[in-house]
C-alpha cells in the first residue's frame, strides 16, 4: 500500500505507489494533497470509473458484445 495518506494504490517502490513514486522521482515530493489523475479522460460517477478505451482495444469490446 502507498504510504501517502489517503492513497490506496498498491505499493510500487520506496513506499509509494507508481503514481506517487513518479512524482518523487520527478520532483522529490509526492505532493500528497494533490489528487492523482493518471490518465486523461478518466472520471468517476456514482462509484464507477470511466476510462477511455484506446482505439487499438475497441475491437475487443465489439467481440464481447
Ligand atoms: Zn500513492
């Protein structure tokens, strides 16, 4: 588990999740107060996460239907 308070992402390295670890590498500061927006286009609604599907994966959805 990530050591940043309120962050429930799985541990990646040095006590941080992948996203916070990237921040530490980039700036030396995980900036715990700043929410993580890993992928542009993700938004949450009523507990569901909406993630944009890259074009190269669209066919997978078509098959499942
Ligand atoms: Zn984290």
